[in-house]
C-alpha cells in the first residue's frame, strides 16, 4: 500500500512499512501516482510486491534529502535507505533505528527541533555495550523503541474532559511521549524511592539506637500538630530505592557522600563503580544495575518520584521496550515531587560532566590500544631479531 500527501515543498508518506519524506518533484509525484494506479488493478501478490519495490526505488534517490538539508550530522545510505550519523566525514557503523528516524521525520514535519534526538544518538554511540555480543543493532532498536513510547496520561485526560472535550479528543490530547529528552540529548526520566525516616544515635553506653529522623512539631499549649518536621528543602532529605532498599550493590552518591551505600539524594550523581555491577542482558529483568524509567514505569510503583538525567552512554539494558524499566550505570537526580528544591540543577551541567567522563574513557581506550600494539610490535621485533 502506498500513502502520501503533499505539504508545501515535500511529499511525505509510506510505501508498505517504509516511510519517506522527499522534495516535491512533479516527475516523482507522477511516477508514484502511476504505480498507485497499477496497485489498484493487481491481484497477484508477486506483482504487488514488485510494484512496491519499484515505488521504493522512485523515492530512494531523494530519501533523506529533507533531513540532510536541515541537519548536517545525518546522512542516508541510498542503497539501503538507512540513516547514519556523520561526524568528521566518517559515517557511524550502527544505523539509526527506524523508531528514531520516524521521530526525526515527524519532528521535521511539525517544525519541531530534532537536534536533541541527534545528540541523544551521538551519546548512545558512546555506549560501550554496543560492541558486546548480542547487543549492537538490537540493543539500539530496543532503546529507541522505549524512548518513542507514548503514554496516555489519565490525569491530563480527566482535566480535558472537565474542560468539555470529548473522551476521544481528551485521550488524543493527553497522549504524550513517556520519556523526555533534554536539549543536550540526555534522557529525563523518573526514579521511584522510599524515604529513609530513621537515624542512629549512641545511647549512654555508646550503643547505636534507632530513632525517628524527623519529629512532628506541636503547639506547646494546645498539642496541635503544627509541622511534620521535614527539612525545608528536598536536598536535606534521604531516600532509598523503592524495590531494593538497602540491598544490592552499593552505589556512590556524590558530592554528598563519597562512601558507596544505598542512599538517594537530590542534587547528586548516583553511580556504580563498574559495568560488572550492571546486568546488560536485555532479556532479563529484576537483576543488578541502577533502575529508572518513564511514565509507564512510575505508574507501576508506589513511593516518592524523582526526576533524573541519564546519559544514553550509561544505559546497560532495556529488558522491556514497552513498559519496563531501563538499567543503567549512573543517573543524576535533579528534582523530586517529594519536596521543593533549594537549588536548580541544569541538564547542561550534568551533560558537561558526562562529556568529561567520555573524554577520559576515550583516552583510556586509545592508550590501551596503543600499549597493546606497542607490546605486539616489540614482541614481533624480538622474534625477528632472534631469527637473524
């Protein structure tokens, strides 16, 4: 089946499952109309599929022209129809997943800036797990399918219905992407936790005893409760993972505390020491790693909801690209629905921090490769010398 529409200077549509957006050319449009007419007449599957292939060839020469014009970092392989990142005149070896290409095409059609999507892909290409056996293209596809998920927000729907919209229109307007993306290409997702409401103090013998961390405040004369005793800003409160609690691998929480533990704090980076502590198998759930997700994820748990930044290079696995959580090695908590922030934490600041991490990783990789080649060259030289 061929569907298309002409919008201003573009012809946009699909041929079977292949989406396209090309310059509005009269000759190309006439060819598509001719093939479309033949499709209506054929009842033979082989002939039908051959006509679809013919239509794909018609648009292939222009496939990607619109995006290439708008974004210098993306190039299309016209032989395969796949999109690749172009950087320093080198094309990425991992093609962009169809989910990402569709999102870019949709953004371009609506006049929405799609550079955050491109930057997200650049960061994802830094991910060391892409080169692991069984990952690569499948991992990229699952990741962007997850990012592309849409979620019908029930509260928004109810508000639209209260404003007089029909249920159908209210659902359409309340349907949003479940994962936000920052201008730097970071994922802006969610983490669910439980508040750590106890603390330990020494008794007269020096033995630690457990006490409430926060005490309710009372009016001295009436006994009326005047406050819950919580700190004024959320940064001064402590949380623990909703599911794992104080179990599992400890993680660092910097700059608040250097020692690894199980505490979550707003305004801090939370990270595991190594990738060995993250199960990167996309087919396994409820296994080691730091967990976060989108709107579907937080809808499945009870607790305090935090907003987190995650660099795609730190994503380890996507066990469920429809509703589940993502496992990662590191995330930054920038705010929480549990309380009011005392400071503002910009995504650009965290992006610079992960960029610096990438620079170190790259240098270490280059150094390791150099040392390997150097050792091999020295061993070969010794062998040659022994033969002379």
